[in-house]
C-alpha cells in the first residue's frame, strides 16, 4: 500500500521534513540506510567515553535550530566565546569582547594581530550582522581570504586567528570558501553560543527522531533506485508513495539522481583518554602557528562529565584532511602535543582515530541561499546539502521548507484527486 511520502535519509534534513509532513497529517515513511538517525551527526560510545564523530558543535543562534529543538532538554554546555591560540610557544586568550568587555585590554595586547586588526573586527562584525540571512547570501561574493584582505586584515591575524578558527569549520586550511558562507558562520558565532549537548551531539537528531511515531523510520534499508511511483530498496523490495523526498548526503543524492557528486572536504579526529585535562575550562584551543598537523583541540569532558568516565578526561584533536596513514598522523600529533603540553602527553591513551573523507561539501564560491523548493519532476523532491549550504541550520531549514512546498502541492492535487482514496 502506498504511503503519502517516502523520505530517503534520516539525517537532520530528512527528520525535519518528516516531522513537518506528519504535522500536516500526511503518512510518512523515512528510509534510513544506517541503524540510527542523525546521518553525519553521530556520537559513538567507547570504553565509557562519548566520541562525537568529528568536531561538531551547535551554534545556538541558528534560527531553525531554535525553532525546532528543545534546547533545555539538550542541556547545552557552551564553549567560552573565543579561543586559546597557540603562538610562539604560548597560549593566548582571544575573547569575544561584546560578551566579555572586561577582556578588551587583553585582546588589544594579544599577539594574534595588530591593534588595527582588532579595530577592523568591529567593521567585520557590523558587516556580518547587517540585514537578513537572505541579504547576506545575495552580497557580492569572493573568497573569505579575499574579503579579509579587502577589509585590510593583516596576514598575521589571518594565519593566527581566522584560518585556524574558521578553516576548522569549513575543513579548508586556506579558507578559500565563499565570503557569504564565512559571514554566515561569523554571524552564528557572534550572536549565540557554541555548545555541546550534555549527552553528546547525537542527542540533537535523537530528540527529533523521538517525536516521530514508532515504525516511521525504517532503519537498515538502503534505497538503490528511484522509481516512477516509489523506491527500490537494495534487497529488491519496492515501496510505493505519492511523493518522494531525497534527503541523503550530496554524494548519495547524486547517485540516486544521476548527477555529478559535489566536491567534498575531509577531516581527521583523534581521541585520547587522559588522567586529567591539560586545562580546566570550556575552551577551544587553536593552532595559530600555521605549522604541524593540529588544527584545534578541545576537552569535551570539561563541558560535560558524560563525555568521560569519572576521574578521566576526553581530549579531542582535529586535523585537516584525511590522512592516508593514521599511525603517522598520530605520531605527528603526539609530537606537537608534547611541544604544547610537555611530558604529561605520554600518559594520554589513544582511544580512536576517525577519518571522515566526506565530511562537508566544499564551499568555494558560488554559494547561494536555497531557492524556494520545487519538485525535480512530479512527485520527486530533494532537500539537504544538495540544495542548501552544509550546516545544522540549513539542513533543518531545507527539510522543513521542502515539506511545506510539498504539502502545498499535494494539497492542490488532493483537492482534485480526492484524498479519501487513501
Ligand atoms: C565532522 C563534521 C562536523 C560538522 N560540524 C558542524 C558544526 O559544527 N555545525 C554545523 O552547523 N554543521 C556541522 N556539520 C554539518 C552538518 O552536520 C551537516 O550539514 C548536516 O548534519 C547534514 O544533514 P543532512 O540531513 O543534510 O545529511 P546527512 O546527515 O548526511 O544525512 C543523510 C542520511 O541519508 C542516509 N542515506 C544516504 N544514502 C541513503 C540511501 N541510499 N538510502 C537510505 N538512506 C540513505 C545516510 O545514512 C544519512 O543518515 C558538520 C559535519 C561533519 C561531518
């Protein structure tokens, strides 16, 4: 028997889409290849530690996340707004002075850039916060580094702050990403907290999935092919629906739709168990030297005790790209960690090395805000990163808006065809 809508993929976009469709009273079947919801947002349990799959955080400003997620239930644990930057053999604190005005003298004296650079941060902030999100994505576009050059930022602050901080978001060491995507992310950091749910990032999709009725998500089922009136599963089963929404990652969507896959950026993440953390606070540590394999480091267990068993700490180290030799990467990371934290690093026990080659689509220009969703052909829709920039905000937005457009279309068809036939 045909359902109203099959949604392929239970990542954030598929979950948001299914929730909105069900709110409208439609019968929805979510088909998910994995054995859990969440797609790229995942948290693995290992020896009592919670390992978020890659360096992932929630920017609480995201308008769609605020609307769809119950932040209180996620028990969000914010990072310090700023970072500790490793430069010239020392860690220097960089602060968001709008939230910590008392840190202004320290900021003005810090070696991350010149005094003029720090004043230029005001101009960048004003620019990134001006207008609606749609306005921001309609601005003349260049790369982020061209924008920083254009605004007069010195090479010093670009190497010591902008590249390690923002390139770690885009997984692009040279920050050759769209200035629109860069300003969107700058706005997110400026207007909200950067946080982890107390129980790990997977709590985000789990919360959404828990609002769907039992059986609505079918796990361990991979869609092999799209059919005119439904989908064909890997094991040969056919499922029929009045409409299909492809909410997979860009690579899988490209295979299903027969189009070229998007270029992707990868990351590697190393996890260590330590008797104690190398610092006490909820800080993100950045490598401002431009040398060595480490991009950033954090201690999730400093934010929430659930990340590590009692009496232990979890240390997560993020690196650009996906190393072909994880052992060589680990020894290069350890050498840099020894330089940063000394002999204590010998007591850090490796828990895992994750290689994530398909972490994010590249965000080189042009990057545009998603157009109003429209079917590719009658009854076939796409949402998620094939139609929107990658991020928690855009995944939720594209899923919800695609559902709304589909509801409108089905509503019109229903009036003509007579919904009671279902
Ligand atoms: C390491 C990392 C760090 C990130 N950090 C951040 C961050 O800090 N902040 C932020 O905003 N964003 C971040 N992102 C981006 C954000 O997580 C993604 O943009 C978003 O989760 C994508 O959601 P999605 O639903 O579009 O796709 P996905 O999460 O990829 O979900 C797609 C789903 O489709 C399923 N699927 C694929 N093919 C099939 C098939 N044939 N049949 C059935 N199911 C299928 C997959 O199993 C998957 O569950 C990060 C991503 C990564 C990987």
